[in-house]
């Protein structure tokens, strides 16, 4: 079977000749180690590279995009993936000033600004200084949402919006499944004011999410017409301890919108996947059942997300990942081997897992742990 056939069989609950594989993502250092050359993939490192390219001009930015596409494909194929992640983290804003090699300043039309700096060891591109953030109010939030609604109504997807995805699909889509963005439904728990609004002004959050749905359906429809079928959306909403908002908030606010995207994906022959790591058991019936999602990526073993347990309750759902970045980072080689072997065996048993590291393989991952991961996947798939 081709990688594309293998993933599709797993999604549809049919026989697959072996376990399909896709590691969630790679830091640049780890991918460079595997490929034997500097690899244009990763998180903050890629955002800093894009800032550098934009600062250096259009030709440099075009080279950045070309190298990023090449390396996203090359690292996937080097690690035996059946599904390809075509793009990594982006920051499309052109910096207003380059302070030093690792540091850029960004400015907005409203006068606000921030300074971001790359930490080369962790490959994080963090805000180290910024203009004072104005105090948020519900009146201000309503204005923000009105602007989001207007933007969603006017939004018309273009090929430039999904350049990497479409380019990789043209090159590889006949042989490999290609992961596509498009949908997005999140209250964004990293912004505490939105969590407060979910309790005190749920009407505003409903409108906020509805605007996301409008944009999501347009993007998914646009991509489906070009042959894409695997739509990865969602948004972080849980930690190892559980969801960051209550089951009632999920049921009342998020669930109807997630279901609407799932139904639309199914109506055009697509699959809807929701991404969040963390412990989702308190939301299980709604998240895995009533939402209609076809799969959960960043499915996190360390947070207690058990393949057999989930499959027994929700046999229709496909799981992506389940090998922990944490284990790869700080575990002993034997722990990596044991966890990887368990994931592969449970994937074979259920037939509903695209196995791999559930999140990014971070830059500080020991080479011996990386070697144990890749060799154990190959041995047991």
C-alpha cells in the first residue's frame, strides 16, 4: 500500500498492511541531525528565519519558502511517514527593525509594538519586550468580534493562503496523505479574558466562534475542491490535569460549532481532526462522540489518553501520536523503546492509530532517544 492508501484505510476502519506513521513535528536541530544538513522546519526557529528572510527582501523570502517546503517533505520521508506535514510555524509580519542577529522589533498601525528574540538552544522565538497592553473590557471585546465577523464575511481563500499545502499535495498527494489546515475552533485559553467572557458573556464567545466557523468552512471548501481530504483544526484546550474550561462551556459553546465543521467536512468527502494535547476524558462523550470529529491529533499518552480505552468507547475515532515528547526528552532509552513499542502494538490491535510522537520532538532530545524511537517504530510497524 502507498502511504496515502494506508492512512485512508485506517481512517475508514479497513485493513492496512502496516501501521501508518506521522510524527507530529520536528525541531530544526533534530531534523538537521536526521537529514545531515540544516533543516528549515520547527517552531520559533522557523518564525525567526521568516523574519530574517522578510527583512532581507523578496528573493530571500522566496528562498525561505522553497527550502521550508523541501525540508518538510524530506524529513517526513526520511522518517518513513505515511502522512506529510507540509508546513511549520510561520510569522508573516515583516519586522520594522532588526536589533541584532537574533532580535527583531514589530510595529502595528495602532502604535503598539513588540520585540521578539530567538533562543537558539530551545529554538523558541519569544516576546522579550512590548508596549503596555491596554486593559480589556467587554465593550472592547465586542468591537474586536465585530471586526472578526466582518473579516470572516469578506474572507475569500486564495492559493497563496495555503501555498505550502497545495505545493506538497501537487508533488506528493498521489503517494502520501497530506495534512491540511483550514478549520479552527478555539476559545484560546492562553488569553484569560476570553475564559472570563465564556462565563460572563457567553453571547460574545458564541459570536467569536461563529466567525471562526465561517472562515473555516470557506477554507475547507476551497481546499476540498483542490483534492485535499484531511483537515486538521481545533485548538489547545487541556493540560495533563484536564480541560482548561468546564464540560458545560465545551458543550454549550464549542460543541455545536465543532459539529458544524465536522458535518461540512463529511458532506464533501473529507475528514475533520481536532488538535489538542492534554487530558480530554472529562469531555469524552461530547468531544469524541457528539462532535462528529474523525480523529484527535496530539493524542497524549503522558496525559492519560489510552489507545485501548478510547477505542473501546469510541471505535470510530482515529488517534494520531501517543508517543510522548516528554519521554523522548527526559526518559531513558529503555523507556523510549517501551513506550514506542506499546504504541505500535496498540495501533496494530485497534487499527485506528496513525502512530508517532504526539507533539514536537524538541531540540534538546538526546540523539540516543531519537535513534531508539525511529528504530522501534520501524521494527514494530
